[in-house]
C-alpha cells in the first residue's frame, strides 16, 4: 500500500527445449493483485486465469501454492512452474511481484467477503497505508477479483469485477471515503512565523488525494507557513516553507574562498533566501550583481569555479 506504488503488472516468459507439437503455442497465466483462498494453500487454477494448449494447461492447473505471511510471490509461482514437468512449452506469466492473499471461509458453497476484507482489498489495490471506508451497492460476488488492477487513492467510487469458477463475471459498485493522519494546528499561525512542535496535534482527516497534508511533525516543525492558518486547520504540505535566513533588501555579508584565502564584502540581498538557496546579491563596493549561496543568517558565499 508513501505511496504513491501499487498493483503494477509484469510479464515473465519461459521457453523450454525438447518442444512437443504444442510448444509453439503460448500458455498464458494471469494472477491479479489480490486473491482469496479457503485455506493456507490453493491450486493455481483457483487464483489464476489459464489459457493456452490444453495438455500444458492441465499440467499446471493443479500446481499447489501456499500463502506465506499473507502473500504469494512471483518467485513462488515461477519455482512451481519449473518443477511442474511442463517442459517444452512457452509460458507467459502476468502478475505483480507480490499477490495479497485473503483467507476466507466457505459458506454454503461460496466464500463470503466481509466488510473488513473489502476495505483491505481496496487498500491493497491502491497501495494505501491508512484508512478507507467502503460502501458497497449490492452483495459481494463469488470468485476472485479480476479488475481493476489498481486504484488511485482518493477516488470517490470504483467498480470491482469478480470472476467465479465457471468463468462468469459480476461487478460490484463501491463508494470510497479515504482518510489519513494529518497535522492540525493547536493555535492560529501567521505567515512567516516559525512552527514549533507544540503547535500541532495529529488527527485523522478525510482526503480527496494523497500527499496533500503534512502527517508527521518533522515535516513542519522548525519551518514556516506561506500564508496565515487558523487553529484547527490541517497543514498543507505546499504551504510549508523553510525559514528565511535572508530577506530581500537587507544587508548581507558576501564571502568568497580561494586557495585558502577568505574575502569578505558588504552586500545587499536582491531576493529572499533560506539556508542552501542560491540568490542574487549586489556587492555594495563594486556595484556588481552576483549569485551566491545562503550559508548562514545574513551571510552568503560566492562559489568560485
């Protein structure tokens, strides 16, 4: 589920020697990012779509895979295919590096999804580490998820498509509400004022897209805001700025180092700058304008080539 990361699919190809007549055909195996099985192990056919030469397909359908810490890896599937005896065939495998496995209970011949499982499925598809509320419009279909391959965090709705053992597909519409921890101000703060650790509390807030608000104190403490914010407001990342070490129009000390010599001259800042910024300054002695790096409060350094 930092980010922005998810259910990207990869292709893997195998080509074996001693090919029988059907070797020129390709056996295609596709496994989605999230699967559900009834126990700790399953046959490949329970979680994968398998298409291609009948003889080769029958050999691989019964391959046994086991869940390890809630996942089945691409390496596991490749290893199983190598020892399956399915030599002489070309196999195309489409799956993410890691497939999330949900363990279900059989109820009257079907696997029942719980609301918690559905939220976990959505979080896995979106690579989302925080909370999401899922409201479904209808019953959860039998079978495994076949689409979508991924979700964008913040999406208000989605349609999930499932395929059962007979190949029949059904859709489930869901509404989604995403939330994440965010820094909320405990006092009103003015533009340019330095933020302190005690200025925040962390609260869960609803979001329309990820990466908008600061979520850990280290992202904001010791920095400043680009505009006024009131008590109780979350702190947007794009309004956080480094504290200015130099302000435009103020006097600065210009230093330059060369062959062990240190030269200083009085100057005037032509731009605002935080530590590490490159800004333009005017040398008050020579009246020339140079670009220098802010190295301390009211001090810039000209980097000689």
